[in-house]
C-alpha cells in the first residue's frame, strides 16, 4: 500500500499514460522520418527526444519515484510527459526545458536512493540519471541532437546495468568482475566526456565501453542460469541475453561507422540496435516484473510474450539488412515491424491482465 507521502497506484496511471502517448507518437515520428505518411509532423522532428525523454524518461522516473516512495519524486515523470506534449505542439524550448527538469528531478531522486543505500548499483543508477541530464543540457543549449545522443545512450546503458546489478544480488559478481565493471563504467564516462571536445574519438571510446559492457553483462548476469529454467524466468533471460547481443552489435556498428555522425544508414543501424534491440529487449523482459510493482496489479506470465520479442528481433534484423544493403524499402519494412512488435507487446500485456480479471470475476460470481 502506498504510504501517506507516496502517490496511490491509481494516480500513477495518468503519468504512465503520458509516457505511452509519447511512445506511440514517437514511433510514428520515426516512421515518418523513413518516408511513411504519419502525423503529427512535430513527431518526426522530435522522434529521438520523444522516445528517450517522453517515454523512457517518464517510465524510468515513475519507477524510481515508486522505489523512493516520496511524493515530490513524481514531479519527474510528470515533467517528462508534459515535456513530450510541448514538443508535439512545436514548443521545443519549453519541451526541452521540461525534459531537463525531469532529468534533474530523476537525478535527485536517485541520489536520495543512494543516500539510503550505498552500493555499486545505486552509484551506477545515479551516474545514468546524470548522463541523461547532461544530454538534455546540451540539447537545450542548442547542440545538435547527435551531440546529446551519446549521453542518452549512456543513460540507458548505465541504468540497465545498474538494475541488473540490483536484481543479481542473490548471485553478486566476484571482486574481479566487480572491479572490471567499475573500469568499464569509467571508460564509458571517459568516452562521453571526451566526445564534447573530440566527438569522433570520444564516441569510439564509448563504443569500446559499450562492447565491453555487453560482454560483461552476458557473462555475469544470472540470466545465463535462469535461461535453462521455465516460465517467466526463462522468458526474462531470453530477453536479456538477446538484448546484450544487440548492444554488442550496436557498439560494433558505431565503430564501423567511425562514430555517430547523425545521419546515414550506419547511424540508423547503430542507434536502433542499441535503443531498440537492447533497450526494448530490456523493457520486454522487465515489464512483467516492474509494472505490477508500479501499478499494484497482477500480470500473469504467458508464452505469448515471446511473440513480440521474436518479432522485434526479426524485424530489427530486417532493418539492418536494409541499412547495410542500401535498401530504404527494406529498412522501412523493418521499422514498421519494430513498431508493430512494441504495440503487440502492449496488447499481449493488456490482454493478459483483462483475461485474468475476467476469469477472476467468473470464479467469484
């Protein structure tokens, strides 16, 4: 039950709804950038910011607010969701400002968690939140979106790595593995910092850190063991391990492209391997665990969850084939499949909840 200083679960639903508006319109904007007729036009211009800040910023900040249990922390997902709405009506300065506010509040909430529990995962979570804020500062100050993108990638990778450290507490990494994790995280931060003065060199250092992190996670995550199990643990493990493969692929694509120049098929391939293949695999895997905690609802496991996960990977591979094969039509087909996979995942999750509640009503009748 939510505490007096917390927000009741029912009141969290509108915040989550703001994030899903940003998700749907952000995906529409991404398809519009590939030449498919989509509205509104602003969604295409702010595709990246809508997905990173509007959707993921809202969801991650909401999860962090629930973990902290403090009412003020819910201002972060509210600011992120409202920032997305301002972007959608063409108010870039206001939207970017609200996203910056959201990231600062998320960082404050994360630092509050760190003050309660000093551990490697809380330090890493804090660094991830600060990386998002740094990227938002750069964008608000007028830097090209490609300058902010490495920092946003850092936000995702550090946040997800931290969450895996937390969830692996029953089987924590050995001292050598922990020291290697710290070194990889430091290399990642070094690459981000260097990218401000030497964009190409800094991003290549970042790519090396991303590749190393992908390998570290694949080796040290408990998913290597739980993938041999059944039911939800196996599904989560498959999601995670496939996501780590995409993170490694994205890092190699950045290296092949010589950095993140901000345009072209290699940029598209690298960016979406990480932000779709890696990040959405993590979302698909963690959602059956996280959403029940956030919304206080039961989401039973169903094998149908494998359908959107498989569709995501197959269509992302198709998109890569279009990018590397210089086939815009193939890339568009893959992108449309990517969006379909995300929507299918939402439908499976929602359908499972609705079906379960219907069965419960029948039993109680």
